[in-house]
């Protein structure tokens, strides 16, 4: 069962998320209301995923994300915010977060996003399409090769580089090289941004490859 913590300064929202996510089969092992408490909580609770509000009373959730990943590089951090702001999005993706969800989304969307992040995948709220499809993000970028599309599809489905390498019979370093090439081609800021751009450009699509192993 996926374990997670919630860092948000709104007490009612925290309590509501704990109850609703628990009802959806997720194991919420703790909740905190500020940066300092969030750092302490992750250190002691050792969760799979941390849901972090961007605006906290004693600092930025984006800075907290960086600090959490310095302590726990394997932690899946998902930034959770009510702001559909371009600079916040890009700064959030630059922080190393694997997920970026808006509070306007449904509980089903949030649960799906958490599960994807917990499995090693990435998630960017589809309401941010207008930012990811801005001229700066999409102008004059070349198409991906068939192998690059295959690898990015599998990564979007939540597979790690190691599992992708096993599935398509190439080395992990080859997979990572292809991902770096995709990031360069799409002028993306990082892997999460590259996946989102590839999805929105139609280079890849979720749920249409019969032999993807999600186990």
C-alpha cells in the first residue's frame, strides 16, 4: 500500500485529504502544516510520496521539495497548489518534483496522480496545458524518433529506466541517453516536463499500447 504524507497549512484541507485518500486505499502516515514540520515528518515517517502545498507559512513548498529530495532522493514529491501560474509550474518542475497537481482537480484525479508518482512515473495536471503548449515550449522542436517515443511512453506509464531497459532489451544508460535527447529536442526543463510536452504534442499517448507492463 502506498504511504504518503501531506504538508499543507489549511487544517480543514489536511483533515479532508487524510480521510478521503484513506478511503481510496492510500495509507496517510502523517500530516504537517509548515516547512519545518514537513521536514521532520518525512524524516521520521519515511513515506513513498509527499503531497506538498507550494505556499506555506514559513517558506516555499518548492524549496521544501528540494530539501526533501536532498534527504530522500527516491521520494516522490507532488506539489499541490491552487495557482495555475507559469513560473510556479516551471520552478516546481525544476525542483525535482515528479508531480504537479491543482487543487481544482477531483479526488479521483489526485489518487491517480499519487499512484503514478508512487510507481516512479510523473504527473502534470492537464489544466496546465495552456502553459505547456505555449509558444516558448513548443515552437520549432523536432519530432521524436520511434525509439524515443517508445521510451517516453513507457516512462509516462510509470516504468523506471531499469524496467524500460529490461522490457526493450537495452542498457539503463541507453534509456537515460534517449531521455536526455528527448529533453534537448523538446526544449524541456527536465524529464517531467518532457513527458508532459510529448503527451500534449501527440508524440505519445497513454493507454494505447497493449504490451505495457504496469505490474
